[in-house]
């Protein structure tokens, strides 16, 4: 029997407040469950606007603890209700002065499996993230969930191949990449980088982008979220570049073994020759 996982992602417009934003994602998740999805992921800092377009101390108020903050607690309840694995990207505060761009991973029974903290933190116009976030310090965990082995890589991380590879070495079958990127900056890369990472590392990738223009800047988030398979092919069509959308796709995890046997990239790696890659 084929090992097919029905997976979902949400690209959403900002509602104006956290309560309604969380409520909207709850309804999307329930609809995904009605369609048979067993895993779902949301966009970068999904319960807030992309406040990193500005550098203002008021935006530290969006941060909350993980896993004991209100949003992750609510998502744990939702996972138990729907029976889905949920990837929950939020602004995490660990203690005063220690904040991270984080994604919690919740299993289908509502248990908290752990979190990924974004490693690569941009500091360019419209993306002033170093003002808010410390670099991630938890490595590249892969979570053993009810649907398989799930990893997370967040937005700007996707430009760095090393983390994609480490997730593959750690056993990932599906990597969620929640993002917030706008048309004028990197839209030509959006359909290149994640498919290339899926091919190079021979797993599925869920690429999620926000959509619309928000109140703290003129970034035009262009959606176009998608799933891509280990051969670099889109699984169904990408989402709209203008509208909010729930995307549900069937992912045949048996394809991972087929591709790894055919292409043998992991067999032919040469870590003994890569020493120069990690020199300062």
C-alpha cells in the first residue's frame, strides 16, 4: 500500500489582531481536516502581522512563550480536536532579552514535540529581524510525528543550503518552510530554491508565503505557496499570488525511497572533503 500523506498549508491575509487571526487559522485547519488532511502548517509568525518591516519596541508585545503561551496552547487543543499534526510559527520569548523566530511542532494527539528556532536572521530594508530575534540555537531537529518525520526551516533560512542538508541527514521526509517574502525582493527565487532543495535533499517541501499588503510597511506578500516533491515537481498548482488560500495535497512518501535509490545523492556525498565549508 502506498504511503500517502494528505498535507495542508495556509497562506493568509492579516486580520488586524491576534484573536481573529488565530480564529481564522482554526477554521482553515478544521476545513483541512474535513478534507482528510493529517498535517498542516501556517506562515511565519502566523498570529501577528509581519512587524519586522519596522523597528519599534512596541512589537515585542507579539511575543509569547513556547510551548506554554496562549497560541501554542490553543493549537494543541486544535490538534487533539482534528487529529492533525500542526506546525505553528510564532514570535517566541524565552526570557526578557531572549526572543526567537520559532515554530512549534504539535503531534496529532496534541502533544508538544518540540520547536525549531530560525538560524539565519536578515537585517535589510523591510526585513529588520535582528532588531527582534536572536539566531536559533536548537540545531535542525526532525520530529517523529503521527504522519512521518517533519522538519522546519523558516523564511530567510531557505537561502542557505546547509540547513536543508542537515534536515535531510536527520531523516526529514517533509520540511515546512513558513515565510514572509514580497514581490520586489525575491519572487524570482521563490519557485527555484525550495524545489532545488527538495531535489538536492530528496524529500518533500511545503513552501508557505504570506499574502497581501499589511499595515506596517509596503511589502506586497505574494503568496504562491506550494508543495514540491523530491523530484522538484510541484504537487498540484501553487496557490494564488493575491488571495488567501488553503492548499491540500496528497504526498506519496514512497517516492522518497524511490528517488534516493535512483539518484543516490546521499550515498555519493563526500563529507570528508567538505572541511572548508565550515571554516570561519
